[in-house]
C-alpha cells in the first residue's frame, strides 16, 4: 500500500497557499538529499517551498524537486519524501510532522561512496528570518513552531 505522506504534504502545501501562508519543509538531510550543505545545521534544513521562493516545484510521491536561490545562487533541490520531517506555515506554525526513520550507514551510501560526515559538521548556517508570532502563542525556547506528530 502506498504511503499517505506525499498526499498529506501536498494537502498542507495547498492549504498554506490558499490561506496566503508561506509553507516550510523541515528536512532530515542524508546522502539521498540534495540541498546546499552550507545551510544544513545539525543534520537538518528548513526550506521555503512557497510559490514565490521556488521554480519548477514538483511534489511527487517519491520526491520533491525544485530550484531555489541560496545566498543569491540558484540551486537544484531534491528531497526524498521519506526525509521530510514536517511541513508547516511559517506565519503560525500550523502543519504536520512526520516520523523520519534513520537508515543504516550501508543503505545511504551513494555510488559506493560513503557520505562525508565532516562536511555536514563544519557547515555554516544563515540565521533564520525573524517572524511575527500570533498573539496567544506559547513561548518556546527554541523559537521553532510546535508541530503535532502524525503516525
């Protein structure tokens, strides 16, 4: 049976667009994920997948692909659906979180080569943009939205 995850991701993305919100994807990065490594922090990256921020956005059942600008440079992004940890509206934090299971080291090797762990560990990260928080939203020490995990 096919996973419901890609359908739920597309539904939350469409809901964000209908409400005028900016959809963000939280992604657990591994060797199967193609993102600019200098923006990866603690093995994770948060991507703006709004219509204005992406070019040629395709949200398929196996992967999400698009082109986006990072530091002024265009970059092709490929995110396997299984690596998506959450999709949410940046304005209010409403969305959905998903379980991301970690694969064994042998199964994430690409073309027989092991990923370079020091590359991710030494990555520089740009600060997240400041956002307004709606009144009545509880304070969080991490500054990240609270998401409900759906299994």
